[in-house]
């Protein structure tokens, strides 16, 4: 709590990011009060420009863009959040196992990880979703994105663990007879968790981007509203050529606000956690 | 000799491992899904009705042959490799019987051209701007550039490309909307300039996207180096700012950037695929898009395999040029 207060006071980027994220969550919670069902179509007049009745206009399928957007953001955030949860948990296990074990195990694991880092993920993602076409609902998509986003983060976590292992306080703990499990839990994790939080955001952003890309290609469940499928149906009914810009503008602008806000929070968080800038700040406030 | 043993051989071994893992994954994935892959592929193929029955029969045979469904899983796996060694990726299903490799060969020059130019430009631009911004972070001008890149960086590739298409081809039609060139491929000035004109917008989007990441990384690296003792001494000695930036800062931040370039090629390539799809640029990405559109599984599989091998090889080339830059590797 004190950290949040501190961040809020000293960091413009964090303030901006936090306010937008708060608004996004407000929008998401509004989806529970929507007058329409998420997958309902032809409930309002088609192709209406934004007006008082429909503040963001309506789509070619007869949906209200504003309420559709609340569902879309909810689903997209859910998919990305779940993907991050799955991917990062495995990445943490893999990275710390590799880092703590060292030696031959580490070498073998790292050459596998390096291979997967080099392999381009988008063609692989497209290949898999083409094969399971139709079977890929939101949960499946989250699982798939999670599995493909293990390797880069696990490499970063491993190097964090390696550097923590060489720190002086680790040696002090070892020599004073603390057991390995306690060292990891009490000495290393307090350093590791904040780093993990800041880093998880990059996975979150990647997952949002990939969800959009797959939906554009028509490779996921197109009946569920997400940011990606909103753009897909907008393109499908030629929103750009027939001057119905509002259909595309809502998901495009929404997604930009979301990713920039989360990114600002993550950078200000990691800057805040960096010991060098921390000392500077302490010096300035005294 | 020492260089070969301690640096080059492990890199080449890593390339072999990468290709082996990548190809094995593409072999396993289609077999994880239950059901007969031949029937499944045929049933999802939209153009089937328009083919005459004999063509369908030969298509079926080609598919069965392609999946190599005879024998045990292990036999199939060996056959899969044998075919790949011969450079055979099978026929395309939507443009039967054109071989997939021919379609890839047609798109390859476009993708490689787009990718190398934009990577080189964004790499140099990102390092140059990032280093300057990191070296004098107080300047208002650099702060504006910094904020701009930080806001562009997290935007998904597709969204940014879509905005650029909307603005520059639709509202201010300065650039041609789709395609790679106009007219017949000849060595004339008009044809070459039309290639350039068509590639301008896709290349710009790709450059904007990858420069943002390079800039952020270069700035972070420079901030560390700028606080180091040797830069402090150089400043005390009264060396000119340009000399310090060029020979003291950039040279020392270069190595992690090269390492990262090799590793990030896969991500850049994925970005290029998305850009090609948005701008209908006639490269591999667009072929992939057409493959998805026409449920041409074979084409998608072929492009996936090809891009894994291609990117792994490109990363190997970057890695092998590393000793040219880092004297520590050379003299170890």
C-alpha cells in the first residue's frame, strides 16, 4: 500500500497508467449490466452512426458497439490474463529449476529454450489453430498462447536467479546454515516477485496482440466478442470502405489505451524497483 | 582453431538442435488431433467441388503420401525427414499440383527484401537515437522522442499497420493500397520505382515498430554505460561529445544488441508476416494468409517448416559474425 502511494506521488507515468487501467476495469464491470447478451445479434438497428441512443454507434450485425466493447475488453483481458498466468507459472518453474540446478541440466535445458526462442511463433500458432479449427474457444486460445510464451521469460528468470545466487547475502545465508528452500523462499523471492510482476505485463501485451492477429485471420471462436473479433467483423462487413469508421475505431482505440496503460505501469514499476533510481529518489526527498 | 572449438562449433550445434526441435514439433502437432488427417484436410478444402473426380483421387493419394501414414509412427517420422532433405514440401492443396516450395520461392524475395531493409534501418536508427537520448536525457527534444517511442512500442503490430493503412492509403492516398509492384517485372526504371513505392508503407510500419524496441533497449544500455568510470574520465579529459558517444558508448553497447538481434529475428519475422497480411504485400506472409483463407493445410505446414529453418539459419549467421565485433571472443 505504501509502495502504491509512493508510486502515485512520484511517478507521472504510473499515475496516467493507473487511471486508464481503472477506467478499463470500470468498462469491464459495466458489461455485467449490459442490456443485451454478449452473443446476441440483430437487437438494435443496423449500421447506425454514434448518437445519444447508441453512444458508439451500432454494427452491421445489429449490435450496440459500446456494450459489445465492454464484453470484448472483458474477454480479451481474460484470455491474455489466463495466458500470462499459465505461461509465466511454467516459465518461473523452468527458469528457477534451470538456474538453481546449474551444470549439465542447465546446459541441456538452455539449448532447448534457445531453440524455441529462435523459432518464429506466429506460423506455429497459425498452424496449430488451423488444425484445431472450430475447437479453439477462449480457454483453448489462452492455453495455447500461454504455452508459446514460456521460453523468453524463462531465460530472463534464469538469469535473475543466477545473479541472485552470486550475491553476498546468499553466501551469508548459506554460511549461517539456512537451508536451500528457506533461502529461495525468504531471501530470493522478495527480490524476484516484483521483477516477475513488471515482466508479466510484457506477456500480457503479447497475448493481446496475438489474440487480435488470430481473430483477424478468422482462426478463433468468432461468435464471442473480443477486441480481435470486433475488428474481424468490422472488416468482414467493409466498415472502412463504407465509411462506418466507428465500428473499427472503438476496438482499435480501446486496445491502444489498454496496452499503453499497462505498459506505463510496468515500466514505472520496474524503474521504481531499480535500486539505483531508488537511492536517487530517497536522496531527493530528504 | 580455438575460436572454432569454443565458439563456432557450439553455435552450429545449437542450429542443428533448433532445426531438429522445430521440425519434430511440426511433425507431432498434426498427429495429436484424433481422426484421419487426409479426410479432415479434404473436407475443409473449399475448392473441392470444382475439381474433377480424377484430380480428387490424385489429391487423396498425394495427401496420403504426404502424411506418410504407412508404417509405424517412427517410420513416418523418418520418411518425413527424408522428404524434407530432398526439399520436398508436397503440393499445394488450393493450387494443386503446384509444389509448395514453388509458392514459397515466389514470395521469398519480397519478404527477404522487406525484412532485411527494415531490420537494418530500424536497428541503426534505434541504436543511434536511443544512445543519444540515453546520453543526454535532460534535453526536451529527446524526452519527447522517448515518450513517443514508449507509447508506440506496446501497440500490437496489426493495430498500428491498420491505422497506417487507414491514414495513408485511404484518407491521404499518397501510397498505393495493395500489392508489391505494378506492371510486368522488367529491369526498367518504372518497375523498380514501383517496387520501391509499394514497399514504402509496409517497410515504414515495420521500421516504426522495431525501432521502438531497439530505441528503448539502446537507451537503457546507454544509461548504464554513461554512468561508468571510463565515460567520466573521457569527459574530464575534455574529449568531444561525438567522440565519446561513438567510441566510448556505442562500441560498448553494441555487443548485447547483436546478441539480441539474433534472438529477436523470429519475433521480427512474425511482425513482418502481419504487416504483409495487412498491406497484401506478395511475400511469404501473404501466401500464409491465402493458405489460411483457402484451408490449404499443406501450404501452411510448408511455410511453417521453411520459416523455422530460415530464421534459425539467419540467427546462426548473426551469431557467426559476432567474433568480428567482439575481440574477447576472437582472442580467447
